[in-house]
C-alpha cells in the first residue's frame, strides 16, 4: 500500500491521539500492592525526606522491604524510583502528596513514567519494523498487537519495573539495528548500550541482554573497534546502582538477594520459601513449575496468544538463515536463559500478579519476529490474526482491572480480576440514599 506523505502523517497523528487517550483511561490511579507501595515509599522518601530510608513514608508498612543497620529500605531496584522521584518533586512543590487511595500524584507519576515508556517502546517497535519491509498498515497492526493485545498493555497500567525494562530493551534493539545498518555507528551504539544497560538496572535479570549484545559486538570486526561507545553508558546506569548498594549495605550485591535483610521482627518472609533467587530448585520441580508458568492457570503463553505465532517464526528465522537470523539467535537464546533463571530460582509464579510478570520484558523483542507472518497476508492469515487480536485484547484489558491479581480471590488471574471488578461494582448501591454512600471504586 502506497501512502502519500500528508496522509501518512495524518494517520500517525490520529494513532498518537488514540494511544494517548488509551493511556489516560487505563492508568490505575492508586497503589494496589506491596510491590508498587515499596517503590512509592522510595519515591516519597527521596523527595520529602531526601533519603533512601523509607521509615517515614506512608508506604513503610509494605512487606516488600529490607532491614539494614536499623532502617528499612525498599527491596526493589532503585532506578525506577529515581525516575518517579523526578516527576514527584514538582508535584510535591505544588502540594500534591503521595498516599494510599485514589491519588493524583501516583496517577501522574505512573502516566508520565510508565505510559511514557510504553509509548516510546511502541514507537521503537514500529521503527524497527521499517527494516522488515512491511508497509505502513501492517506495521501499525503488528504494533497494535503488542501495544493493546498483550501483557505489555496490561502492565502499563501500574507502576512497575517490568514495563520499563520491556520498553528499554526494545529501544536498545532499535538503536542496535540502526548501528548494524552502519548509520551513525558511534551514536547508535552508545544509545543501544544506554537503553540495554538501563533495562538491567530497572529489572536486573534483563541485564543478560546487555551482556549478550556486547558479546555479539566483540565478534564483529567492524564493530569491535568502537565497542567502547556501547560500554560507556554503564557509568551512568549500572555504576550508580552498585555504588548505592555498597553505600547502604557495604556490598554491591543487590539488596533483594540477601536473605538476612528480610529477617526482622514482624517480617512476612520469616520461614517463607517464596523469596526469589535464594535457592536452586531441583530439576523435577523446575520442569513442572516451568510448564505451569507457561501453560497453567497463570500461563504466560496463554495470556499472550500471539507468542504461538511469534516463537515459530523466530525459530524459522534461525533455521532458514533469514535477514534477522543473528538477532533471532541472540534474542531467542537470551530469552531462554532469562526464563530458565526464573524456573530454577523462583517458586511462587510471580506472586499476586496477572500471569507471570517477570517475562513481560521479553514481549517486544519476541513480537518483532512475527513480521514474516505479514509478508503473504492471505485471507486465512488475516482471519487468524484478527481472531487472536480480539481474544488477546480482551485478556489484556481484563488485566488492566488489576495487574496485581489477588490469588486469594482465584488462582486464575482472569477470574480473580472479574471477581474484583464485581466486588467493586457491588459497593455502589443502585439507589444511593443519605444513609448509604458508596466508597470510591477500587478502594
């Protein structure tokens, strides 16, 4: 399809307006879990008390915290909270404070940081597809599949590190492809290194992608001589995080990997086996646990049906040595390593969450390999795509009700969210009376 330039830009403007509108109405305006409470505790402490200690935060009652040298700290990587603090500072100066319940400051922080990167990731995804020889319409539909018909959409509704890492990996991959094409080599390698390493500071296991692409660069004679530009960004991404860990605990090891820090009076983790990364599962457990994580009631494959198309095409890219076969090997192999890590070192299916949130960062990179599906877009393929699109969009939209699905309501997150929605709606009486006032939705 040939699109004239004015028509194309009008098309892009409408798409941008649609995405922004969707972003506004799907941003959850309040803290819903220990996880985001822990992150907001650091955000609030940085701005209001100029410290990483969360003792004085209203969110200090979160269970996701560690106790070091007489003080509590969030057990989460600090980089997302630092971004949140940059947004919260001017809001606090305008007397908008973070707190539980529906909260304007939390909404703005989540909208600007999370939705901002969600949109940036989609733009990078769309840009990367330009190298796959797809026309504008097909690039838009594939971008829409990622943007609103996968868990990439669901997890953009609340403050978390997984969507940040997902977007940053995709942005890094876009700049990597630009560099591989020989375009502004030094600049694009620097930006690829910046976003790949930034993803690793947001969501530590995703740092394996930075290492994998670094290894690839060392193997390419034309890129090896300027790999310094890829390495340089770690001084402003990884190094500050390591220095903070050392300042707080006297070690560069991430705080969440030291079990002793979770041992304090009243800790919900005393005697628990659910802390991630503390022990290695045996092979039999890992196999059953891994299968359930992909195909069980929270199964990541089932909550992202487009992966049943993306993964076979990724394999075909490698098998037939197509244009992106090297990238397919890098991304496929590195994704497998990251997934295997969680099979071996976790046992709680990502806790209260809509499917397995740990795997969300992989979605943009894996979805990229769906592009050959559109080369011969027959009537059968068209029907299949739009059938899966509608089904996937419904699944992803139900997830927006609460990305932190409560297992206490149901072990199946779709059902848990529908039950939560029904309970919230039931709080509103059909005919409100002076004696019966409904509480706020979702409170």
